[in-house]
C-alpha cells in the first residue's frame, strides 16, 4: 500500500518539475526577447544621432566649399547628387558615391528664384538668383530590411561678392 502512494506522489512531482521548467524557460525566452529589442532600439538611436552629426558635417562641408570659391558651388548642376569628401586638408564635392561607416551622405543643389520687387525668395515665378542656391543634405542607411533617410535643407549665398 505504501508503494502505491509513493508511485502516485512521484508522478505528481514530475508534473511539478515539468511546470516549473516551462515557467523558467518562458521567463528566459521573454528576457532574451526583451534584451534583443533593447539592443535593436539602442542601435537605432545610435544611428539617428550619428546621422544628425553627419548632416551637420555635410552642411559645414558645403560652406567650406563655398568659402574656397563661389564657382565651386555655382558651377554644380542642379539635381545632381554630390558626395562630400575630405582630402588634402579641405572638403570637396564629387560625383563618386562614398560611405561613412554604414551611412551614405549626398548633397544636391537647386536654383533659387527671387521676387524682383521684394527681394524675397519666390516659391514660384520670379527671377533666378545666381548668388543663392538651395542645398539639401541627405544621409541614408540600412536599418534591418529597410532604408532610413534623414535630410536637411538650407540656403547658401555668395557672401564674397
């Protein structure tokens, strides 16, 4: 009779062990999924900060190119992608794509029109201002299966004429 009770209790202990091990495994899997998501969000945040710095650096590179000579800017074609490159101690713009780590940075220029009566920048109509260009700096990178881009636009003027 005692043998029958022992066998009955042993079977119940096995169920308890099975339930406890499944709870521990589930908690471990949940912790791993949380850690993986945390790492993914940290990487995204790092990329966002790096992209913001590269955007600012791209804008500064365009200003340096302008400061070297306005013809470096005025001779560029509107709508063409240019890539900032630091070489020989200064910034230049080339049509050859380059990357910084996982980032691709490009610069495009657009013509600017002005209202002749007010001198303000005109969104439509007006006369082309040869001493002002609209600059758009774009930084893009792959984030998993998608491509993320950040851009900033500003005007640059020929301040030396």
